[in-house]
């Protein structure tokens, strides 16, 4: 990754932060973008080689400013990671009570931000080629009864990933677009549901009880999938979604064992 320029949205915390640190450790030029300026400052203190840039992924003018700035830097990889669960404010997200305002707020960050990011990346990579990695979710592949806005936004990300990949291939552009779909990852996004302190570990065990591997993923385990899709080793992979879910979509590991004869 030496001499490659990589931009990561939502880089101030969680998966985005770990992704930025991972690529910086490989010698890449890392641009960490986020609306959380304090979080970005903390990241840059930890890894001074990282360039922090404020970016509200919902705003076209912010993306236009980043695109103009990248004209002098070039762009090899974009990781569209910025996202919100939309649950922290207590607004219901079940199928009966979810308000349009909640849906629109979640979609603006999780899907519209990805759409704008992909558009920017294509413009920046058109001549030189590159890779786009979108962070989706296992929730975008199944029904989630109490997080319908979040699930819908991540389903949109997965299908948009396919559309972008096919568009780039149809146009003869040397740009790949893929996604990762994590399940439960131990990041601050879960704080509103899990709380903090001694009760958090018990809550995590309960949430992960139906996961075959029976635990949350670490951010680094998701970063490994992102890094693969961003690398030359994935040069023949486009339009795909790598699921990082501890076996959830495979089925249940709790089925009864057959009786011995």
C-alpha cells in the first residue's frame, strides 16, 4: 500500500478508525474524513502521518471540496464507512411506528453518503483506476424488525455496490466496487443499546447468543476484509459483498446433534 492514497469516511471511531490506522501502518497516504473533528484530532495525534479532513457525507458541497482537493493528491481507494444506526435518540424504528424523518436521517448518511462517495471516487479514479469498498451490514441482507430504517439503508448500499461495479465495468473503467457486511462489531455504535460498565459484557453475550461463533467481531476482523477488497489480491473481485458475521447467515449452530447408534 506504499504510495497509494486511501480515503476513509467515518474515520474518527470504530471500524473507520481501525481502517485508517491499518493502512497508515502499511505506508499508505491516509485521508481520514469525518464530521467528528475532535475524533479526527485524536486519530491524528495517534498517527501523525494521517491527514484529517472534516467531511459531512450528506453534503454535496463537502464532497465537491474533497474532490477538488484530491485532484492534487490522486485517489486509489475509497472506503465508504460513515454510518449511523439512528437508534441513539430513542426514535422507534419498527415497521409500525418508524417516522419518515427517522428514515430520511438514516438514509441520508448511510445510503446517500455512499452514493455521493462512489460518484466522487469514480470521477477521481476514472483515469488511474482504483477500488471502492462500501461498509454495509448483515442487516441489509435480512429483515430487522426493530431497525427497519437501518436495514433498508444497508440493503440499498449492497445493491448500489453492484450497480457501481457494473457501471464501471460497462464503461471500461479500471475501478472495482465491493462491500463488506459485518454483523455485531464491538464499536461505539452499540453503546446506546449495550450501555457501558460491567453490564456491557453480559449484554454483548446476550446479543451474540444466536451467533454461531457466539461473540461480537472486533473492528480489526472487519478491517481485514476491507483490506483484502482494497488490495491488488482482489483484482478480479467486483460487485461482491463479503459477509463478516460469525456464521449468522449460514444458519443455526444450536440444532440438536443426531443420536449415536
